[in-house]
C-alpha cells in the first residue's frame, strides 16, 4: 500500500471541498482534512483506515481512528470511495470508483489497480432466483517468486 498522500494545502482543501459538495456531503473540518489527504492532488490511491490515520498524525488536524473509520464509511455511502475487502479483517478504500480489478501483493500488503482491459470473465455461476448481481470484485493475490 502506498503511503504517499496529498499535501494538505489551500488548493488541496478547495479540491476536497468540491469533492465533498459534489457528493452531497457537508464539508466539516475533519471531512475536509481527510478528503484533502485522499484527493487533494487529484490522484487516485488505495488506503486503509490505519494508513490514513497515520497520515493525519503528520498534519495539523488531529483526527481519531474512530473518526477515520466513520468518515471512510460515509465517503463510501456517498459514492466517493469503494471498499475492497482483501482479507477478513482488512479493507482497502479506493478513490477510483469505476469497476476494475486489483493486484494484491501479499509480501508488502500493497493493493494496486490491474489492467481492466486484460480481464475477461466469460461466465458467472447461477445466482439464486431472488437475487441480482450488484458487483463483481476481482482481487488477484500475488506472491513474489524471488
């Protein structure tokens, strides 16, 4: 997982505020701080709640880990982030909300986008009659050979 976050500058704050407002979220001080770290430079990233919490410790705005979790959930519900469950107890949050596959590097615990144009799913299993497919997540777990 990458530890590089956007620098919380006035431009990052403006981009963060616009990101939140466009999704219908009120730009509170703590949401703005977290959004600026996530999207203040306009780049997409994959983060965990813990990595975002660590990034807040270096910023002027101190935010509790519980607030980070709650804010990430609110961002997901607003459609700003996608949650990717890689392991039972660990979720990653992706700022790119388009459907796309991921590589998960087991040795570094890093999640990266995989080339979507190379993925081909020919058939899915039959689903129960009273259900519909809402999404198909593809996480390709990698182990380095050297």
